[in-house]
């Protein structure tokens, strides 16, 4: 959530939001946090035994699918930019037909649709192409398995046009130039994305004070960092503590509730099927409490892994041990594996550009 020297989020305000939230609406249950930490340790040991530890400790599992570019693909930076830009609010209202591509939902459905378009010869990664797209073309490219439209197609097209024009006007028509302009600095790239592309601007207000979380911008930075080594011309270096990319899946707070780490004292909505408004106190409180839970899990892992897990690791892996990446991968895998069981836990839907 924060750096030791720099602030990718308003740390004091996040702590204030968490404190206020726990007074009457929700609370962080440390027994649930400990349970998550234990589950992550089991996840670590299982992957060590399966000789798969490097994959879950150093790379994001979600990026290893067939629907993502290959490492060092010349289109990868722009491809990932489009994917992250469009990855928001892919859910449908209750009782509506779910939008699926190749049987996948949410983030993976967006990834599958982009890959399908590229395979069909449509350069969807290129702003010169997608700034010219019409609504009908957008609907066709992102059509669901049942020919239903991607949720929010019209707004997503407007956003594609806007970010594409920024790339054309300011960055020679490619996100790669935006990366290069940041001198290999991950924090600078995150702030640049946040400030220069409206869909990535993650600022909300709580008690009339602004809170910047950088959720969407950081996830894109994390993807770029995962795809390019520091020796590559698009490689970036991390001088801050890593942030979590958990909100790449908007249902992650549901996982935290499933473990009783995030507990709701009362229903935050007045009516059944009501949408939790983006920017509302309740929505920000869920986000900040979720970030704090991940922070607590990381702290527990750092304490316990020093004693119980690292002795099982080859020395070559020890310097690369990435707790935040492990936690994010655990949450991602757990959500996919226990999808049906998790639907019994609380889920608040929010229409937002951020996740």
C-alpha cells in the first residue's frame, strides 16, 4: 500500500478511512487475516513441492494465459495498456445474461476478446486503429459467446478514443513512449499514467479530503514490470515497496469476507440489488480495509516465512521472494478455484472505471 520513502497512496488518509469504517460499518478481523496468511503459506509450500514456486513468486498467474502477449512481443506494451484500460465493471445486473468470451468472465473475458481480435487481423493494440472504431465495430470485436454486448460498450469506446488520442498527441502513438519517458522509474510511470489518462485517475473524497489510491495505474505498471526485464528498453525499476494488484478482480473483497477477515456489521445497501456508488464512503471504506488486510497478511508472512518456509527454498530463489506477488496470486487462484462457494459471501457491486 505504501513506500517507506514515497507515497503512491495517501497513507494517512487510508488509515483514517479504515479507522472510521471500523466504528460502525465493518471491521478487520485479525483471526481471519491470520487464516489467510496460513492459507498463503500452504499455497507457498504446495508450489515449492510442485517445483512451481518461481511462477507464483515472481510472475502474476493471470498473465500466463494464452490470451496475453508473449514476453517481449513488440506489441505487448500497447496490448497490455488496452487490456488494463478496458478492465472495469464487466459484471451485468442481476438476472441479466452474463457476458462471457470463450466461456470466461471479467478480466479474462476482456483478455480473450482482445486476443481474438488480434488473431483475426484487427490491430486493437494500435491507437491509430482503435481511435477510429465505431460502436458497431466495438460491439463486434467484444461480442460475447451469445452475441451479447460487453457491459458498458459505449463508455469503453469513448475511453479508448480518449486514451488513444493522448498517445497519438503526446507519445508518438504508442504506450511504449510513455514508458520510456519515465526513465525506468516505476513510481514515475504510475504517477504519469494516473495524471495523464483520465480512466486511470483514481481520486475520491472522504470527509472532504482527497484520497488517491492509484489502483488501476499500479496494476498496469506491475504488468509492464512483469513483461520486461530491467535490461530491456522498456524495463522499469522499483524503488518503492510493491503495491497489491488485487483489484484486477473486483470480487477479491468477497474472498476477504469469506475468510472473515473483512466483516460487515450491517448491510451497506438500503435495497436488494442496489449498486454501491463509486466514491461513496462505503465503497472507499471497503477498498481501504481490503488494502489494509493485504498489508497485514504481508506482515504476517514476512515474520513466519523467515522461520518456516525459507528453509525449504533454494538459495537462488531467496533474493527474489516477492510476498505481494504471492498474495495476489493466491487470491487470484483461490477466487477461480472456489467461485461457487464464494458466491455465498457478501459481494457489493460498484460501477467504477477503476476495477
